[in-house]
C-alpha cells in the first residue's frame, strides 16, 4: 500500500467510532473474521458462545502466571497465552487491559478473565480481530458505578484530563500511516503528571496532548477517543 492510501485510510475519529459501534452491535450476536494479515483467516461461522466459555477457562488458568508491575499490566506482548474473542490478548487486548489498569488505579482488584468475558459479550469487533469499540469502556464504567465522560475531539482532551481520576486513550500511532494502527492505553494522574500504562512510553507528561502525540514513541500520534473516569463519590 503506497504512502498516499496509508494516509487517506486514517479516518476521522468520529467515523472511526461510528465504524466500531456498528460492528460492536453485530458482535453481540455473531462473530466473524476477515483476513487482514498472516495471523487471521476469513471465517463466517464461529461458535461465539462456545469460544467464550473456552476462553474463560483458559484465561482463569493463565492470568496468575503473569506478574503485574506496580499493580498494572504493562507488558501486553507477553499475553500470548490468554484469549480474547478469536485472538490473543497480546494481539488485540489493549482496551481490556486499559480498563483493568484503570480499575487498579482506583484500588480495585478485577478478575481479568471475567473482564475479558464482559467485553466479548459486548464490545469486541470482528471477534476481537479489530479490538474493541472505545465506547464500550464508557458503558462498562457507568454500569459499574463510575462517572465517565468522553470525546473524540482533541480540543476537549485537556479539560477531560483535568477533571478525571484516570483515563483511557485510544489514538492512532501515526496520523500519516494507517498500517501503524491504533492503540488504547490507561493514563493515571501522578504527582509528576499524566502517566501512560501498557505503552512504549513510561515517562509522565505535563500536557495530555504531548502524551497523545508520543503514544508510539514518535511525534505523529493522533487522538481518537479519550474517556475520563471518576468514582461517583468524588463528584459529590
């Protein structure tokens, strides 16, 4: 794919969200895969319920083997032994990891296997081949007693970050190259600034937009969706 088309396929954030939400709805009842790389192949008949049950058992056995870093999952690349939909957590589990990390930041101890199951039931796209719809995190936190606000507009990110206790950011790794894909991370608020988790960057940032730009280690990151999460008692 030439440079022109790799740039043109970086769609506007609002259209990215619309695409994800459309296929999220389909995924509540049916999973299918479309071959886009050497990892997957086109499949239109997938035993969704059977696979979710199988994944739950695999994930409950596998997760205790992993070591958290300061309470957080920071090493998605090692999660080849855990399943998410038709894929591995290593391949497409960044959104679920971000939700796990946000819950940890609020002092919760989530069951990762059950968390994955929750997003398999409502959230994953093409059986998780294309990851997770960013809006599903908003719905998850609201259902579980948190306050969540979100926007696909970068100009809203600073205000959301200021009000939030923790955040989930979905961003293009490179605004000029769709082949570098998108990534979703948890962001916590520390004494020295905004700290990304499960990211190539481990340093803190004074400005949220600087973190967005450097999400993949370069300078061309582009925000797609930012969710700010607070515990309800903090809003009283």
